[in-house]
C-alpha cells in the first residue's frame, strides 16, 4: 500500500470511531441555536395603555355591533387605547400573558406572549413562555395582510409563517365582539393610531 492510501484509511477509520461524538455535537449545536432563536420576546411593544382607554375601545367596538345593514361608521383607535383594551379587558380571555400593539405609518405590529406550562423542580418553578409577533399591513378593500411573522427571535418566511398567521386568525375569530370587523371597508395605519371604516 502507498503512504497516501494509508493516510486515507486512517482518516476514514478516525471518522468511523468518532461518528457518534460528531453527531452528538451537531445535535447539541442545532438545539442551542434553535433554543436561542425561539427564546421569547416578553417585553410589551407600543405605548402603555390605561383602563380608561381600554373602556373607550370597548364602547367603540359595541357601537360597531349595533350597526344595521346599510349603515357605515368611521372610527379612530389610538395605540394607547388598543393596548389598554388588551391589558385590562382581553388578555385573560385570550389566555395570554400579554398582548400589545405598536402602530407605525402603513403597518401595525402585534406581539402575544403565552405561558406554555409550569414545572415545579424542587423549590424552583420553571415557566417556559412563547411569543409570536406579526406585522400587519393594510390591503385592498379593507383587508389586512400579514407581511412578517416570528416565533421568539426566529423570523418566519413564506409557508413557514402560516401556522402563526392561522393562530392569530383563530384568536380573532373566537372573539364574538370582533365580528363587526368582518365588514371592514377601509383601514389606514399611521403613527400611534389606526382609522377604520365599517360598512354593513
């Protein structure tokens, strides 16, 4: 055998001897990277709301419920009022730790944080959480489109963002008082406020 053939055989033998260690290192690296990527963003976004602002939002939503066929109504919601509404009136009903929005020109960011479970380990309680963020932009005919979605710090693209989009849609559909927004004819998103036109 030539010296080159001997070297190749030794390299191959080394890989076979250490294959389980190599696989274990790769798996650990993938788990660590995934853990950091999915690490939740638990800070609320946007301006902090108040109970009074949340109540204003509730009154505005109830006025949408009272609309009759052929009626239309234009409303403006501030970022603070929306965040007050979620913080004081909706977060528990949505089974979330926090729900918050941040309004910018032409888009609205929404963040929801939920507790997955609670584990008691000796005297310590481990509470893993998950956060999802969506960036909504106005579409034609009063439609709202999700342009970006993420779980924790992991940005999702294309079909990968669909589970987050579906989860947000299910949450919206589960709230009966939000049914009036199905008749959204126009929506404008601006700094710290959103304007809507409802036509039944």
